[in-house]
């Protein structure tokens, strides 16, 4: 688990990563506040749009279909993929993800 206490640094790291994948539609104030809608936009882009082959691979390898899902089901599927395919446990629960706050933990994802 990553340490806490450096929200600005996590935000800068994410900003760098988002530039690398050419994701530009970001409201950093919303990320700083832990707004789930802003994080969802990023995850939708990463898991669906950035590399369609990646989404197909997740579907084939771990039966994780991200298309046509409600936000809740999308996050359920994303957490399943992270857990089963990448052996990663997100630092926030699904319930915490959908409330504003927990910004630092969400940025660690």
C-alpha cells in the first residue's frame, strides 16, 4: 500500500500519465476533491477507448466486458479485472469510490 499525505504529488503523477495516453479532458479540481465522475471518465477512457485490444484481451482472459454497463457495473467489472487479472486490490472500496472524497486513495489507483 502506498503512503498517504502527498495529494499534490499523486495529482502530478496522474497528470503525467494522462498526458502520455493523450487524455486531455480533465478537471483537476474535481480529482483533487475526489469526485467519482471525473475518475469514471478516466477509467472509461483507459478500459474502453485508449486501446480496444486491451478491452478485448480482458474480455477474453477474465470475462470482463466493460461495454454497455452502468457506472456501478462498470466499476464492479473494473475491480474484478484488477483483482483477478492484475492481482491488485484498489485502495478504496466500491462504495467509497462513488462518494466524493477519498481523493488521495483514488489517485493512488
